[in-house]
C-alpha cells in the first residue's frame, strides 16, 4: 500500500485556495475564467430518524490552476 504524502496534498489545497482568492480579487479578467462542475442541487437521503445531505461543486479557474502550479514549485523547493 502506498503512503500518502500529506504535505503535498496540503500544499495543493492551499494552492487552490490562494488561486481562488486571486481569481475572486481580479473578477472580470481572464484569471476568473473557468468551469464549474459537480452536483447542481444536493442529494438528500432521509432515513426517517436521520437526514443526510450530500453535495459537491468544484469551481476551477485559471487563477486556481496557477496557484497549484506555484504551490507545486514551492513544494519542490522545500522538499
């Protein structure tokens, strides 16, 4: 079984978040151009005694991809 590199996963997630902030800050520019995919409305599973709601939407922009690339470069530098 392969060992998961948690630092790499954390760095990539931080890259997505920082890229999303940059894309939001420069709204209306090419950095905010992207695609959204996932569940449009959440799926509800009602078992009578408990109700579970599942939903996931991912919005990928050019800025978030650039943030991940920069994060991977930083990871390679610190590794």
